[in-house]
C-alpha cells in the first residue's frame, strides 16, 4: 500500500505544485524518494517531531498548499493528537494524515507500534474524515481523492507493503463516502463488510463460504467517516446475515457503527463482528500471528459463523 | 486584512514613512487599556493581566512591524499563540477597523462572534489558539509556504513564557532554524508568571532563555517589552538570515498597580470599586519591563 501511495503521490505531485509531504523521520517508500529528488523543497522531514509535523501542515494549508503528513499510524495520530484536533480539524483544513501500519501490521515491533484505536480516535474528531483502503488500487484512488479535495482533513489509514490487489474486478468503483461491493452475489444471505488490509481475510472467508454452498457478497467500507449510512441500511435490509471483519479495536470501529444503524432501523439481520480485542498483545511474530493472538483467524471466523447460521436475529429462517 | 475608515473614524494607520511613532503608541496603548478595562465590566471573568503584559508588543506588531499598503491591507500575518491574551488583539483589531465595537461589546456572548480565545475565521484572526504550544508551528508552516511560493510575507507569532514549557514549541524552534525561515519572527511575553506562580521560582532552569533560543539557531534580542519603540528598533536592526526571536521582558497586569504581578488577575474581572481605582490610576506605559532572571538585557 505504501508504494502505491508513493507512486500516486509522485505522479500527482509532478502536475500540482501545491502538493507537499511532511514526514517525521520515516524513510520515504518507493517513489517518494523520486519526488524528494525532483522537488526537494516540497519534501520536509521534521525529524522525530510529530507535533511540528502536523502543526506546520496547518500553516501550509492556510497558505493554499496541499500538504500530506506521513508517518507510522500511531505516531501520526496519537503523539500529535491535539494538533490533529485543533490545528487541522477545528480549523477544518485540507490536510491528509497518512498513517502507515494501521492495525497490528507492525507485528514484530510490539504494542507501541500497533494502531488499534486509531479508527475510533479519528472518527471521534469532528470534521476529520477517515479512509481505510483495502488494497493498493484503493490506496491509489483514495490518494487521488485526498490530493484534490477541499472538504477538510482526512486520516488515511494504510497497511504496509506487499498487500495483494483485491479490487481489480470489483463491480463498483471507488467513490469517497460510498461503500463498494467487491463481490455482489445475487440471492446471497450473507454479506461481509471489511476495510483495510484485513480485506484479504474477509475475501478468504467469502471464498470458504462459497465453497460450502453459502455464497456471500463482499463489501469494502473504505470510507469510515463520513459513513455511507444509506448503503449500510440497504445491506442490512437485504441480507439475513451481515459479518463485519476489521483490524481495529472491538470497542469501536465499523462493527459498532453498523450495529447502531441496525438497531435504529430495527433490522432483522444477524450481525457478527470480528475485530481486535480490547487488549494489548505481547505476541511478536508475523502479521497473521499477531492477528491470531487477537482471535482473528479464518478458522475462528468460520467456526463462529457455523454456530450462528444466517437466520435473521429473530430466528426466522431464510424465506 | 483591510482597514475600513468608515467603520471606525478613529482607525489609526502607521505612518507611511515607516517610522514608528513611539509617543502615539503610548497614547494608543493607554486608550486600549481603558477600552479593555471598560469591556471587562461585561464579563465576570476576563483575561486582563495576560493582555496587559503583551499589549505594547501586540501594538508594536500591528502598528510597527506588519507592513501595510496604502489601503491598510497587510499580507504579513500575526498569530497570538498565547490566545488567552486575546483582549489585546481584539482591542487593536477594533482600532484598525477589522473588528467593530459591537464585536467587542458582544465578546463571549452567544449573539457575538468573539470568544475567550482567538478563533480562526473571525476577521483578523489567522489561527485558532487557546491550547498553548500550537501557534509557532502553524506560523512556521505559513512561513515555509511563503518561501516555497516566493512570496515576501512575514509571520509574527507571540508566545508566553509558561507556554514555552510545551515541547511542541521547542520542536518548532528547532525546525524553524533548520528550514532557515528568516521570515518568521517569534516574540516572547516574558512576564514571569504562570498558573502556579512565578516561573523564575517554579522553573528556574527555564533560564537563561536568550542563550537557549540562540543555541537553537535563532537570532535573539531582549528588550523591555513595554517599550514598543525598543521592540521595533530591535526588529529593524536584526542581522537577518535566520529566524528572529524577541524576548520582551514584561510585567503581568502592567498598567494597573494592584494587578501587577498578582496572580489572581490572570483570569478575573474587577468589581465596581476595583474598576474605579484601576481607571483612575491608568497612565501611559512606555517602559518598566520585568526583570525575570536570565531574560537578557
């Protein structure tokens, strides 16, 4: 994902002199180095100093530039939280905060580098939009949106590197603020919602369900704020079972937001939420190892779905 | 921002020849102190003392440092990072015709548009401050953008001495020098007071402040912060080439004898008798900056 961001930013930056990137001692991935070489003045490294990284992007945006702030997600959002809130969101400035390693992608680096609460924190700030693309193609589309939009600040949550392309054949395009079907199965009883890099696991779950004759639709809810409430209501009204899989704390994130909508519309739908536990893990290993330490494995998801088959929450069978 | 002569007939514009009229500044600041005291009658609590300590500095920035065209417009920017001193800024902006007298009368009222801290989007206010430690980084971003765009603009940021304890200020201080921002000017209201007492007593190793800032790559001057002429002179005689820092030695509550260096006046409005005494005692201030240890001289 970070290389897709870098390639897209480099391409856009060649045409738009307003685009700048401010990093906090993070080695620029891929094409950002090319951007840095070509436009050294539009690449700023504040060093290990995230507060001034965010604060200065506010001043740059006030002067008409389109700055991106870029570092590891925890450092992009947690350390300079008040600068994000006051300088960017309260003043509603078009700055993009790019957080690398959303979720537990920095799996061997420990809890200090795990962004578990970032979606909850970012969604809680008025004016701040939140995008969580699921693959390199969505990163490219999201970056193009961020580069030209004027609606206010955006937190863009990325994974790391090496994520597979999942959306090339999606029936829907990427549109900011709209959920997107990656797989639309007519007559299916189950719809799986996910965002971010864990979409790969969501896709595997959809494949496994299809193999056993329970085909499922698959949706990328890449824009977590503003949430596509109308799109979610339509899904909750159409499917007997809605499954949310996300790499964020179970306390917040997409799952509780979907549940809130389902309650408000009195949806007759069984809801499942698979997310990171409200715990710090001390497991160091592969990304999959750390996800497993939170219970996020394909086996666990399928087992849980087996126990509660699609039936609607009032227990009625499929029509 | 624009100066509108129709809004306020008394609006004052700096002399065209670029010279700063020190005597006029003293008269103006006396009038501004009267105005702020009068406005304090509208509110049970107002940050008077923090405004009085930086009043000459704010006045000098607007009337002596920010360049204006013949219409009074300036492309230079001022950010009051110690946002709780905003009555000084509001009173000056009223004087310039940017804010109306009604704006100031309705300060902190739901039908008005001014609050207890400067709010971005209000005429004349370039950044929302109030939480300390934000203004210098925002100003730094502006100054950097101006460099990128090859625009001849200056950014002035006024910070408080208590505010200097925020780590974010030091991040911005380091970065400004690294970026060579000679179009950025930071002014320090060194009044030696903060929430829990005298800074020189509670945080003695804050000093010597001049040496610290200079070590961070800034050119530093230290002046009597109530001597607007000295402030302007310091700016005009700077060597340049690096960001410029002015330590203004001030007295919190300056101008009202019973408020000077008395912590309770950080956030309190005078009662009727205190108001009468304060008004009767107001005189022109043009010197008398504080003597915080290590503030330089």
